[in-house]
C-alpha cells in the first residue's frame, strides 16, 4: 500500500491559539505514528501580532499558498490590541470566503464525565451536528451607512443568499444525515412509525420563515424540493427562537440541523455551552471541492494567554475532524475515544485552570491514551 502522507498549513494565530495548536499537533503526530501515515506541518504566523508589526493582515497570495496544502489547522484569530472586526474580517472571514469553505460543520457532543448545565441530560441526549452555511447571510458585508455619528444615522446590513448557496449547503446536510445513520444504525430519536415509513435520519432546517420570508422562504422551498431525493431522511423545520428553546429543553430531538450563517454562529455557541463549553467544541470550515480549515470554535482567550491553563481538547478534536476529513477515520476515532477517556477518567473540569492538568499535560494524556 502506498504511504499515506499529508501536508498541513498550521495557523496558530492569536492569544491561546498557539498553545492549543501545539497540543493538537502533538496528538496528530502520535496518531500518525500509531496508524501509519505521514503528516507534516508548515506554520504561518498570521494574526494580531503580525498585523501590528507589519500592517499586513494576510499576504496577497495567502489563498494560493494555502491551496497547496491538504488542509489548514487554525488556532484562534482575535486580539484585544486590535479593534474588533479587523482581524476577524481580514483573516478568518477572508479565508472562509476566498477558499469558498461553504460549510461550517460543528458537532455537538456531550462527552462522558463532562458536567452538563441541562438538568437530567447525559451523553445519550446530546449528540447532534450543526451544518452552518458559511459564505452568505449578513456575513457578506453588503450594506452601508450614511450620516454616521449624527442623529439621522442610517445603517443597513443585508441578509444575502443565492439559491445556489442554499442548495449546495442543503445537499451537504442531507448527505451528512444519510452518512451518520442507516437502516442498520437508525437515529434513535425516530418513532416506530417513522421507521415504518422508511426514515433512518432526521434533518432539521432552522430558519425564521415567519418574518424573514424572502430568505427563509427560499431555504424552505429548496429544503422540501431536495428532500424528495432523500426519502430516508425525515424533514423537520424549527424557527431559530424555538430551536434555541429545544436545544436546551430537548436536545435529544436533534440529529442534523442545517441553518444559515448568522443563526448557525449563534446556536453553536449555545450548543457548545450545553456540551462542555468552548474548551471542547471544534469545527470544520469545509470546501468539499477545495481546501478545508479546522479550528477550535472558541476565541483567542487573551486573559489565559501563555499561562498553560487553557483546555486544548477543542483543538485536539478539530485535529481529529481534520484527520477524518482526510480519510484517516480510524485515527480520528481513536483521538475522539482518547478525549472521551480523559474527560471521563482524568480531567477534573473542562474549564481553563481547573482541569487538574496543564494545557500540555492534557495533550500528553490524550496522546498517551490513543
Ligand atoms: C465563529 C466566530 C466568527 C464568526 C467571528 C470571530 C468572525 O464567532 O467562528 O463562530 O462569527 O463566524
Ligand atoms: Mn461564533
């Protein structure tokens, strides 16, 4: 068998980004050794410090550079020394858009031993995936302002979607629902009638069809049209506000949720808090036809920078998602299992400074228990 070999661009970024990326790489390297593949990392130090020192957010050819890699592994972008929006738009959002990473995949999974703020809910209740559209919506930056700073100031920021953007996102979500579950392994939230009707999985569209009638009217039509090609996937619709409610009250009602960019941003922070917090929540910015970028979904946590107390599990799980995406499914599963072992048996808490281990101590534990 030919040697499997991967080249990764590492973007540690700001704040605690470099600390958690180092642990992610440590665990990935241990997995590479154990599962017999090669993986190498080239580091690019783009972020707040680079911007302050040089005035450059990203080099003009950043996208061309990243396209030469099999994937991108990102730490965190955002610095208290730079006005909000500059680094986020100039680096993170620019890369998502320029690399056309149209899916932001955010699994929501409560690991064993992890304290859950939802009373009476355990790991069997919280295990779903949010497919957040990642290129449209208010994130396109279309709009403008006039008479800024006067009492007559006007500001407009448009929610923008094309049918093509909606369709490609829905297609990914339907295929994912089908991949997660099958006749042999149906989603456990299905009733006997659902199963008799031939369903094996559920896809929930989260929108706001009662107010945002143009945009979510289009999403809803597209959802039902495409749904005809997936008779095994049960279609479900929830408004964004109700989705928030059910995520707290009945998270076991969800299998795969698909939603627009802004709603997806908001509900995945809520979802993270129901499943152990930012220390353990990972995501992938995917371009199934191009280069994808994996990241812990929390921020740069400036106040913990350099202290060695931040939880690297989110970055480690982002690394596992990356390996899964590259086809190293066994290694990915082993990392996830090792994280689960550590949350259940080793870590006192997932919060920074309360884990009972340092940042690198957690990385060592996960690597040793692969
Ligand atoms: C996220 C973040 C970003 C977003 C910010 C930093 C631009 O909150 O990845 O969820 O809004 O997408
Ligand atoms: Mn966010």
